[in-house]
């Protein structure tokens, strides 16, 4: 995976999701040096949207990282790295299979509702970005995929990555669980079974044997190589 940072085939797209920006600060900083585009969904997108002045309602938010998100977007523009954020989301009054939910523009999130998945327009936009990639790194679901009604975004991005001809690297326990849930794990190039370690590697840590494992995986003709890292 060190080759991923040193000489990725381009365009190199990183898809980041999950709940917290704070879990991925070091990785985002590293990616600004190497990716062509960041696709950001999941709960972490609301901190970035808030940095753009969007009223995110009762959605998950890391107030202490709003300034970081704003600075990251400004730095990305200076490096010609595009940051793709949702334009619509699925909101609900609480997290449950029977919760009231609806699709709204990011500019219309009710004050007492929370965003729990990316919306259909965002799925189409993110799918379009993914389809251009030659290398894809994906860490973090697009929504609360454990609840079926909030799993569509994650499912569709999983399918988009699987359909892509790009080299695809899946890192993180939730992301691995998602590609397995949606039946596309065997269509990914590499799957990291230790998400925390893969993120540390991307931050700059050295894990012995990774390059050899990835080289072996490349020779597997596109079938998923499971890498314990």
C-alpha cells in the first residue's frame, strides 16, 4: 500500500465516510498530497458542510473540527484536489427501522432531524466521480448501513467501486462489512482486514510485508486479496 501513496495510477480517488472527521485527520492531510479527488459522505460530511455554512440540523457534528474542515477545503482548492460533498441526504427524526424519513437538499435539513444517508442525487454524483478513477481507496460507509432504509448510499457506492475497472482498496471494519453485506467483496482488488492498521499505514507508518502482499494481490487478476493490516 505504500505504492498507493508513491505512484498511484491516476485519477486516484479516495472515498471517505464513517462517523467522525477526527478519526481521519491524519489520513486526509496525507491524501491532500496524493489524490486527485476526495469523496466525503457518512456522518463526517456534516462537519464539512457546516464549514460551508450549511445548517445541518441534528446531524452528527464535530464543532471543534469545523475550522479544520474549512481550512482543508481551502487547501484542497490550492492543490487542485476536488472535494465532493453531498448535495442531498436522507434525514430522519431518529435512528430506527420505523423512523420517519425523507430525502432533502442539504439546504433543507430540518432543525430537529439528522442526516443518516446520502441522497439519490449525491449517489449519482459520487458514482460519476468513482467511474473516472484508476485507483480507489475507500474507508467508511456513506450512512447508517446497518439499518436497511439508510443503507442505499453505501450499497450503491459499493456497487460503483465493484463495477469500476480501477484498482480498489477497501480499508476499515465497517467498509469491509458493507462490501460483504452487499455481495461485492470478491470484486474488490484488496481488502484490509485490519482497518486501523491500514489507516496508520496511509498516515505514514511502515508495516512489514505489505508491498509483497500487494504485489501478490495484483497478480490475482482482479480478485480480492485479503490483507491483514
